[in-house]
C-alpha cells in the first residue's frame, strides 16, 4: 500500500513539473504591458509611445473603464494587442485601430 502511495506521489510531482514546463514554453510573451488603474494607463513592461497612452486614457474615460490591462504580443513581424476581459469589444477594436494607425 505504501509503495502505491509513493508511486502516485512521484507521478503527481512529475505531472506538475511537465505541465509547468509546457506552460512556460507555450505562454504568450508580452512585448509590452499596460495596466489601467483608476482610468489611468501605466506601462509596466516594455515601451510604447506617449501618444498611444494618451489615446488609451481618452478611450477608457469615454467608455468608463477604470481598471484592466492591455498587452502587446509579437506575431510574426507585427505586434497584436491582447486585452483583459473587462474591456468591451468595441473599445478593444477602437484601440486596435489606433495602434495600427500609429
């Protein structure tokens, strides 16, 4: 009985290690990260233009967004935006358009 428990513990630890390695290997790597707190965007990783931050602030104010995050993920030769779930789709699309045209 003790051998079975020990084998299950070893198997569980091995599974956790494999899942952690897969998570690190496959997770999206953000080129930049912008946190929105009390309606004010702040860059926490990477660099973006001040004009883009001003646009984010204006759009958040217009849509009443007080918290969330926006991340930039490298896709081939461009950077795609990812958003927290509390940023409405219409707002996301508007920010994508601003990002694309800047």
